[in-house]
């Protein structure tokens, strides 16, 4: 059996706990960032006339620019 000092055991327990929590935090934060990035990429549109960037929440083939009112064709590629 491995002999451990009590303070070393407490340190190892705390260090393992903190590392586990940090790894889970980084993992879930990374997943959330990727989801948000993909969602934003699909919804952002740039007007061909005035280059205004806006959010198109309707996801249609044609969107109307809220700045100048012109129609923009959405590339569905
Ligand atoms: Zn525009």
C-alpha cells in the first residue's frame, strides 16, 4: 500500500477536483462557442447595395435590407 501524508492526500484530492472542473468548463464553453458561431454564420446577411450587415431570422431565399430596403438574394450553398 502506498503511504500518503494527510496533507498530500488533501492536496491531490483538491487538485484533481479543480482540474476536472476546469476541463469540464473549457469543454462546455467550447461547445457553446461553436454552436453560437454556426448559428450566427447562418443568420448574418450583408446587403449587396449598402453593405449593411443584418440578422435575417426568417431564413428565406430573399431578404430585405433594413437599412436601404433593397432585396438581397441569399446564397444557399
Ligand atoms: Zn442595404
